[in-house]
C-alpha cells in the first residue's frame, strides 16, 4: 500500500469516530470532576472543529500596523488613494 493510500485510510478511520470523539469532548467539557484546564481544552477543541481556529492577532508593532493601513488604502479604499495622488 502506498503512503498516500495509507493516509487516506487513516483519515477515513479517524473521521468514522467523529461523533464519539465529539461526545467525549462534550462530556469532559461538562464534567464537574474534570480539571478546569481539561474543560477549557475540550471546549476549545469543540469550537475549533465547529467554527475553525480563531485568527491570531498580529503583534502590536508599528510595522504591522502600517502594513494593515497600507492594505486598507490600496484594497479596501482605492478611491481615496487615487485622490491622494492627484
């Protein structure tokens, strides 16, 4: 069996346990006996699977902020860029 085929089979096997895995995560999240860290971890795992991972904020540096402003001027508000150059 090739490596690609093995990966497909592993993914399929893992996906076949999705309902059980979600139930376990919900059980941990709701468990009064679980540690707070375990409950938060389970809650995050559930949210990640349902909604995708949260975006990571950029570091609060002047360079990143300037880049965001430049992108906004060029892509989001190109008409204001045209007025500035005139």
